[in-house]
């Protein structure tokens, strides 16, 4: 079980709050586990919600036409790394 970095924990808290993940805490989200098709049960609507929350919190947009979206949204760790590279706030 890998520990969350502070940035990953902040993002996990954002996901739990913005997606209303009942019964899930930020610390329960494994950093390398798949965000979609895994235990969280996230779907394409959730991806839109995540993109909106990231835009509001971190000041940049996750674009639906980005060829790297499968990698970016692959896990909490991958999404967090992408945010850290692109955030403006």
C-alpha cells in the first residue's frame, strides 16, 4: 500500500468532495489504482466532474481532445503529476 503525497492527498480530497463518493475517504484512494473501471466505479460523467473541479481549483483545463487523457486519468498519481506540471494556482 503506497502512501499519498501531500499533492495526491489534496487531489483525493477534491475527488471525494466533488464526486460525492459516499463511504470513501481520501486516504482510501490508492495512488496507483485505476480511477476508472476500478474500485471507485467512476465513469465518463465523473471524468467531466473531475475536469471541472481541477479547472476551478488549479486554474487550467483538462481537455477532452487530449490524446494523453487515458494516461492522465489512469490513476490518482498520474492525474496529480499532470496537475503539478500544469497548475497555475
